[in-house]
C-alpha cells in the first residue's frame, strides 16, 4: 500500500516506523529536513521536504497514485487543507486527518464530508486520551483498559500482587473461583518478557496480566489478581488545557473533581463552563496548595499539562504527599522508560493516537487496534468473512486455527453476544474476533490468516 504521511513529529514518525516494518511504500513530508534525515537513517522510506499542503510538494510525494494520505502535522489547518488539495487535485482515495481543536471537532459532522472538507477519518488525540483516562478512573487497580465491540468487551492490564486469590495458582483455577464469570488471560508479561498463557501457567506476584472479559465482569476478574481498590470518589486534575478540561467536564457528575490551572483567565473561563468541578488558580507543584486541598484524601491525581517535566514532578510530589493513584501524561517516550514506582500509570498520547490510526490503515476488515506496552504488543478486533471454503478461520474451532506464534484469541463478539475464547468455539461469518499479539511484527501473518481466498481448502 502506498501511504503518504504528512508530519514527521512523534506521531508521524512512530506511524512511519510501524507501517514501514509492514512492507508498505511510505513517504513522509515535513518542513524539517533534519527530522526526515533521522527517520530515513532508521527506516526504508521516502521523504520530501516542504509544506504539507502545497500541491507541488504533494505531487513530489506521489499523491497522484497514493492509496492513502495521513495528515498529522501540528497544524489543524494545514492537515485539513492538505486533505482538500489531495482530494481536489489528485483524487486520493482515503484521507485521514488529525484535528485537535475542540472548536472544529464539535462541528465535525457538518464540516468534514465530501461536499465541504473531504476528510474520510478524523482523529482527535485529546478525545482519545480523555476517554482512556476515564476508563482507568472507572476501573480501580487497572493499568490499561481497552474497549472492543463498542465497549461490550474490555481488555484490561493488571499487576498481580501477593494476596490475590489466583496468585501462586494455575490459571485454570479461575473458573473454580468464579464459575459464573467467563474470562480469558490473553498474555502475561513477567519481567518484561511475554508468556503465552496455558491452563497450567502459574501467576506470580509482579506479573502484568492482560485479560479479556465482558465489561460487567472486569471488576470480578481483577479481584482474582489483586485486592481491588474501592471505587474512586475524589479526583484532582492538574492542567486546564483541552484534555484536563474535557476530562473534568465528562466526570464531574460522577466524582468530586478539583482542577488546578495556572492561568487566571483560563480559570475564569473554566469556572463558568464547569458546573460541579472546583476550579483552583495555582500550580500543582506547590506543596501548600496540595496540602490545603487535601491531597492525602485524593483517590486519583491526574497530571495533564503540556509539559512532561512538570507532569512528572507534580505526580511524584502528589504521590509522596498521599495521593492514592497518579496518572501522568508523558509525550516523550524516553521519559516513559525512566519513571519509577511513584508514577502508577504513564499515558502516551502518541501510542493512543497510533492505535486509532492503525485501525484505518491496516488491511482487512479491522475494527479496532490498540498499541500496548509502548508499541511492542498490539490488540486488534477483526471481522471474519467468508465460509469454510474461502476462509481459514470461518467454520473452524479455535483449536483448529493455525495462529502465528505469539498470537492468542481472547474473545469473539457475535451480534450482542460475547463469547470468551475456548478451544471448542467455532468462528462464524461476521464474528468480531479479538486477538492479542505479543509481537506486532506478526500482524502481516494475522491479516493473511483472515484474508478471504477463492476456493480455499485446508
């Protein structure tokens, strides 16, 4: 597939790395020649220096025969104009556009269509990050919570601790503990090494366990691996930008929310916009302010400013002063590798955005892609098509499907029914199959497995 990526920032560069490793024809466009040279030194890609929305630059990048254009520069306006130019002059088939401003996003149904601004897919990073944090607040004890099949199924990462009923026991014993709850452990990471779980796999304290279950069963399964935190009540947010303000607005009816923002004018605006949230003018890096606002009684502290260093320092301070859980927004991947135990969950906007982009870029009928463990692993939701003769999966039991090494099936969504993966389950046409890949290099093999052939015979 020939793909043009506009913008060589962290999102564009990471996306190029993912796609170049999957044998796509990639060209990256940016005004910064040094960034492009750095990418080209690592990846087998083409590069073009210039303005992303300029017709001559797009032509040089190969827009006239590109299958897809992905506009992820730092400018909403440049991204939108590039999609318009590619559509009007070159008839580019699929155009994906990153849009950050909530002023555009709230009008996206009216703005983005073939009669106005011809964009096929809108990616709103701030919305995606906010939704991710909301899921974490709703699921105490979880390190990551991912939605599949419109939220009916969730994949959850939990760190197993001493005292969890299943810790020190084989996985098959979960069914004995919870006969009415069906779940599947998709993968275990032990000291950063992946383990493909079997029934006799013993869970150890410190394991990072990824399990999949119907949404209503998540809390019950979590309790098998660790003592479940009480439902959160008090949330403190540092940073009143797009992410912090949207999060506060989305949760203020369900939690006691305090938001700290340095800009006085921004505080005035937020205090009028938010109905129940308490808005405070100041810095969450000031111990007296945190102490005055009872940080020790805070269930979740979220550091969501646009400065990584500030977020890390505020989170460490809040944790040391008694906050139960801290969630920290970190854009620099190098920092994410350095944070210690004091930061409970590091949120990467790039990886969340990449997952959403890959959903629309991958071959086959893929409904969801989530990037896990800083991009090393993936979870995907793919629709099974064909029949016994044309498909390698439809009409076969899960035991009969030749999955690539390191790939597990966690669940199947069939209409409104959630079917947790067991060996005897038969895949039917139009099933949504949820897979976990401990090694994302296996994605090509998965795409080939689910491809529909003509007269395929096993």
